[in-house]
């Protein structure tokens, strides 16, 4: 009976050591996972903020492009308007010169 008690005692001691080791592994794993989860959560937040900022920048670029197109169109329209006046003046001057020569003949 003393041997049975000794074996039972040794089994309980060994089981307690295994439980302690498993508990240490669990605690270490839990600590590591919590750190990783926190890091992933911060990264997700940073990613969302960066995505939002990127959308704002892209919108600003699009708005800038539209504004530049409008300005370019206004410049071209004013140039066409000025050229049209010069062209009309040149045509009338040429017609007048031709008319004076025609009347002189």
C-alpha cells in the first residue's frame, strides 16, 4: 500500500508540474497574442486614416485638374475671341483694298 501511495503522490506531483508548464505556455501565448492583436488594431486604424487621407488627396487632385481645365478653356476662348477680331479686321481691310483697286480700274 505504501508503494501505491508513493506512485499516486509522484503522479500528482508530475501532473502539477505539467499543469504549471502548460499554464506558463498559455500565459506566454496569451501575452504574445494580446500584443499582436493590439498591433493589428493600431495598424488597422492607421490604415483607415491613411485611406481617408488618400481619398481626400485624390479628390483635391481631381478638383485641381478640373480647375486647370476651366482656366485653360477660358484662356483659349479669350485667345480665339481676340484672333477672331483680328481676322475680321484683316478680312475687311483686304476687302476694302480690293474694292478700292476694283473701283480704280
